[in-house]
C-alpha cells in the first residue's frame, strides 16, 4: 500500500508560492482602442464610461465605432456623413447582448446626417425618443427632403418610466430610412413615428409593450409622409391601434360656431402594411386621410374591429387584400369602425379570408365587411393556424395571411447602408 499513500501525499502537498495560478482572467479594456483596417478605415472600440462622441464626430466614411457591452451616454450627432459604399457604423459588439445607451430626452440624435448605420444597441427610458432621425429642422415637400439613407438595425427600446410622449424611433423631415429587426418593449406614444418623411421601410420588427403599458399606437405615419412600407412585422397585445395612416388634427372652433370642432386633414400617402401579424390588438390598422393606403396579406387574430376608417376631415383611399382575419367568438365588436362621413368606396375589398365559429351569423348582427367588394370574401374555410407561427395548415387558406408569398419590399431608390 505504499504507492497509494505516496499518491495521496502528493495530492495533499500545497502549491509552492512560485507555482502558476490555477486560472487566468481576460484583461478588461479600459481605454478606447483604434485599429486601422487595410482599406484605410478605422474601427474604434469604446469601453463604457468613455465619451464615444469624440470619435464619432471625427469619423470618416467607412469608420466604425464599437460600443463595448455596458452603459453608454447618448449623444447628438450633426452633419456626419458616410457614403453609399462606406457608411459610418455605430454599433454594439454582439447582437445577443446589445450595448446599452442611457437616454435623457433622446438616446441618439442624427440631425443632418447621411449614410449612417446604428446596430445592436439597447436604449432605455427615453423621454422623447430613443433615436431621432431628422433630415432638416423645417418641413419640406417630398422632392426636397434630404436623402439621409440611414439604417437602424437590431435596436431594442425599453421604457420603465412614465413618459407618455416617448417614441421608440422618430423619423422626421427625411427621405430613405430603414428600420430592420428592431424590438420595442416599451413606449409612450408610438414605437415608430414617421412624420413628414418618405421612402421609409420598417421590416421584421417586433412590437410587444410590457404590461401594464397600453400605448395608443404601434406605428404612426403622420401627415406629410409618403411611400412608407411596413413589412413582416409582429405587433402584439397591449397597444390600442397597430398602424395609423394619416390623421385628423383638432383645431380651434371658429367664432360663432358654438362648440363645433374643426378638423384639419393631415394626409399620408402610399402607406403599405404588408405581411404583418397583429395579435389581440383592438384595431390593427386605422386608415386616415391619404391616397393609396394598403393592407395586404396580413394575419389578424382576435381584433375588436378589422380596421378603422377616419373620414372626419378628408378622403380615405385604401385597399384590403389577401388578409386573414380570425377571432374567438364574442371578441369582434365591429367589422369596421367609422368616423365622419365614411363611404364604402373609400375601402376597396379584394379577396380576404374571415374565420370564426360565429361566421357568417355574426355578419347578420355587425354587418358585412365594410368596403367596395372587388373580390370574393372567403367565409367557410378554417385556416387551422399554427400556435407557434400563426401560419395556416389548411392548404385552402395558405394564399392568405402573413406567411403567404415570398420576397421582401423594395428598398428606397438610393438603397440603404450595408451591414459592417
């Protein structure tokens, strides 16, 4: 038994003071580090607590500012310009753990900037907006709006304070902006507000307000906006309206008119809601004043109304096509809510699928779907939706809803900044 005793003694012998440690730690970066790339561009990694604004202001086309994981201060950037081939990128290092930007009124403001890409950033508690994209301070007609070609990708916005005016992303007086694969978990007014902007694509985003928040709208396309595409985006319970197109603003009543209100039309043109998913949202889409609005190939589950037509102050021109509406009995309160002098010609109804165990009897009470019928309304096909993807397993229903068809929306005419 000598050998086992010797082995045991060896195991119990303490390490000498000059023995190497049992483990090593990775050094923590404490100062910004800039690395010049073969093409002459620079990648600057900035640890938390350092002013990344200094490096962003000095950035040249093709440069990247990488905010390391941790907390960073938000800033305003003005007059920063990349190019089509070499956009300036400000990003976090890891899509699964975005760098956090602490907000005051705003998180990051991009004013008079172009060819910028923000990526993998997490914004917390903005009072006005997590990201502001402002092409110009003044409202301009579409042809004169600055072409900013800004891409916002993989951003996350959360709101844990009482800030009723807070938007997730606010796009104002600009042309050509892409919002891609962003997640919104809290906002006060709109997750995305498009105000006097054109050529905006909102794609593959998730809007899911954290309870008990009940924001009024998910995506607000305000007056003066045109050519806005909302594509393959999921909007979940909590908000009262999914997408609002155009608006009627209340003005002062003229003298001698008693208590009558004056509504001023603020139209938005060519707004397309395509292949989106609306889950337990009372009103998925509100069509306000404007031309060429469309709701196409969307899946709507358990709405209180299929859509709303706001004709208080102007003409509505909308099309509903290829959509799948399904609900639990007793949930649907109206096939269409109407404000003002709405007439059926304002909404063109192409082929859509409507399914609930209470169809078609419910239409005898609530009325048929509102609009000028230009295609068959399918009332007798159970789509048999998947509990996970909400795609129809019934072949007879697969031409309808958000999983129908393939492809993506056309990018703005000038394109958008590519990824790094």
